[in-house]
C-alpha cells in the first residue's frame, strides 16, 4: 500500500542544451510503495528527467532528492536500481558469473544472486552464456543485477522496448513482483496499455512540464465525454454547439462526441428534444488511457 512518504522529490527541474529546453520547471512527487508510470510524447523530457534523477546529467536549475539523497550520491545509488537504455554484460560469461563479477566489484553478498535470479525467473538459464540470451532475458538479467542491492526504488526506462508479446507479458509480471511492500517502481514507457495494467499512479509530461498527475481513474475523470446519436444532424449540431461551444462538439462515425460530463446529459437531451431533434442514444463514453493521453497532449507526436 503506497504511503504519503516521498521517495522521489523534484522541484523546478530545468535542463537546457544550448537553446533547446528539455525540461522547464518540472515538479515530481513519487510515493513509497507505488508503481508510478511516466508518460509523454517523444522529446517531452522523460529520459532527461530519469538521467537527472540517476545523477548522470546535472539540471540547469531546480533540485531533486532520490531516497532522501542527492541524485548520483553514494546514499542514493546504494538504495536504487536502474535500467536505463540497453543493458550490457560480458557476452562470454554466464548470467550467474556476470552477477558474481558485479557483486564482487560492489562488495555485495554473493548469496543474493540466487534469490535475484529466482525473482526474474532466470535460474534455469543462469549458467548459459549471456551472449545466447534473448532481449527479454537480457532485460531480466539487468533487473536481477539491480536486485543485488535490495533497492527501495527501481527506475525502468522503456523496459518492454523491442520485446515480443511474450517478453512484454513476462516483464509486466516482473514489474508487479518488484513492487512489493514499500518498494517503489518508476516506470517510463511508450506502451499505454502496459501502463494502464501496471501502474498505481501516472504523470504526463509535455514540453518539459508535468501537465497531469493522478491515478488512472482520476485522469479518466479529468477529461469527460458524452456520445449522442440524434437526427437531423444539422439541427442537433447547432444546438450542441450553442450549448457547449464548437470546440467541444465533434461528429464522428454517425454520432456526436461531446466534451461534457454525464451530469449534463439530461440537460442536453432536453434542449435537443425542445428543438425538435430526435435523440436515439445518450451515454457516457468509456475512455481508455490512450484517449486521456491524446486529449491532454493534443495528439502531439508519438510516445
């Protein structure tokens, strides 16, 4: 169960590369024990944000704390596990031996290797050379490497990128297993369906700013729609635009899609009937996370 205690706090993060503004006054507040989905169009600033939190990039302005410590500091790195971009290990060593080499170099107890491999379901392939692993197995070994530190926070940047459907399903289940107790997972992804199934709470970033944050149910309620079928179409459209404004009314596939909440359904129906319009259907639209994302970002770019 998520607590109110923050594990990641960022205030006013900005990052400029010459004249390019990658981040602009970004605030983040991620709680212990939650799976936090980080969404945004390409170029919105997701990876820049994660690099700052990892201590790989310095912000132009603003501040952040990760597990109570400055990003990239020994106190922060000791309690966090990171999977950013493509993982790399020695291709000629087995999965187990790669983890053993890592444990020795970091002064970690080798007895943690077995449980880490069990968690990512690689025990049966632990003695096979890393070079023979599929992309999904390589991703899972990287997670096992992060588990050696027994971290409080996992940060995963596009962990399902390039995986086949089975690999995506395996990674989805792994993320659920990682998010136990008060452990937190910060999960950036371009796959909205994955985020919808996994995340406790999400934040949407655009042009380097956080434009929405909350649970999926909260965000679904933030931009509401009604679907209406009515005849004659021209007269119905005139009434609806007069009530809601032209920007809130669209006619798609034989029905009106209105940017309005269900609390206005009776009023809209009454006005249409008084105007001599025959209404055959009025219902609240079922909206996916993709619908919400496209409305929040204006359909900008790809994820």
